[in-house]
């Protein structure tokens, strides 16, 4: 892409996905990241024990509570929250670097984290709340995952009530009845939000150039 292209001067989108646990957000994130190389995942730090399928530095950075507290006190976290009895937080430095370079970042964070990001950088955030098609389906998906013990599943279902109550804090709400349909909708939202005027700070200059070229063409004597 030429350096003068308006798109090259784009400011990155902070694309926030939230949902009750089991609504399919992780699968959607994984597919979106696979299909769209222009967006990268913000890798959170957490004090939650690692699940067998998870990899340090890919899904999360797994920390003990003391290390988490140290990061929080140093101001190294853009936002943080306690969710289901564990701490989670977003490291600040990678986000700031990505935004400045015009790269988009995907956040898989909860409602408390989203509200904190709104306070700090509302214009950069585009938020999507993913709903399950039904509670029966939510429960089925949590049980099918089978990586968490039953009391953990119950706790996640209890938390779901408070989370769903926040649907109206989000810019977009999608129902994940079908993974591929929901993925396509997410991609549409991202495409539209990338084109918003305020994310293209280079536009006035690029348009000046276009208009100057147009005036030069119009000034040519007619053939
Ligand atoms: P899980 O333990 O299932 O990976 O995540 C539990 C919840 O914590 C999910 O709703 C997830 O979106 C949220 N979460 C993960 N990372 C962060 C983070 O960095 N900040 C906040 N506020 N929530 C997070």
C-alpha cells in the first residue's frame, strides 16, 4: 500500500467482544484471528489456573496473585477485573503500540473491563456483546467443553445473569445461533468500523491531494 494512501494512516480499532461464558466468544475470536491477519489478540494476564488445552503466552499469560498485583500497582494494566474469583487484566504497552501503528486489536474481556476501556479511550473502542440463542444451549455448551468441573460451570451460569444485564452498554449485540453466520456479522462490523472517518486521520491531507490532482486535470485545455 503506498504511503500516501489514507488507509495507511488509519488508527487501529479496539474490537471488544464480551459474552457470558459459553456463548461461543472464544471460538468466534479464534476464527476471526485466523481469517483476518490485520487484527491481533490482546493477550491478557490472569491468575486463573491454566486449562489443559491452553498455552502460556498464546491464550493468556498465567501469573500468581503477587505478580498480578505488582503489574496493577505499576500501572501496567489498561484495565483489570475479578471474574469468577480470579483476576484478569490487559497489559497496556502492546495495546498502545498497536494503536499507534494502525493495527487492530481484539479483546476478549468482560463487562467491567469494557466499561474501563470506555472511560479511557471511548473513540477507539468498538464493542460487541454476544448472546447465546437460549439458556439451555448455553448450559449445553459449558458442559460440552468439559474442561471445567461442575461447581465452576454453576458459578459461570450465576455470573451470566449479571453479564447479560449489561447488553445495552455495547455498541452491537449479536445472537450466536450459528457460528459461521455470527462470524460473518462480526467481520461486517469490523469492516464498517475501519472505514469510519475519525479512524482515518490522514484523510484531510489525502483528499487535498486528490482535489489538487482533479483541479490540475480540469485546468487542462479541452482536446
Ligand atoms: P475464562 O476464564 O473463561 O478464560 O474467562 C473468563 C472471563 O474473563 C471471560 O468473560 C473473559 O472475557 C474475561 N477476561 C479475560 N481476560 C480479561 C481481561 O484481561 N480483562 C477483563 N476485564 N476480563 C477478561
